[in-house]
C-alpha cells in the first residue's frame, strides 16, 4: 500500500513543521511535530495514529490555543488536508 508523506509548515503555532503520512485508505500512519510542546504533541500523534483522516479532522478542526485563532491540533488538520491532495 502506497503512502503519501507531507511536510507542512505551520502558521501561528509554537511548532514549526508537521510531517504526516497517510495511506491510500486515508488512514493516518505517522505524525511528527517539529517544535512545540513535546509531550502534548507526542500524545496527539499517538492518539491519531491509525485513525481515518476525516475522523481526525472532525475532532480537531478549529481547536484554538489560548487567544490564537489556531493550534497545533488545528494545524494538523491543515497538514492532513494537504497530504490528502499529494
């Protein structure tokens, strides 16, 4: 099964990049964040591994970090959308 891997440059978050890999069935295979809150982001990565992209997006889209208009989980949704198009 082929996988699509994308390196996404985040906007408005402490993390700078998110690397995602999804397979042809739109299942999240790997997620890694560069920068940001290490423990929290490792936890998010672990939780979404094996989930369908649509399920991750439905749960995390629009999550905010404090007064920011986005968050690392919200940016993960953008990264998954980009990977899906790759």
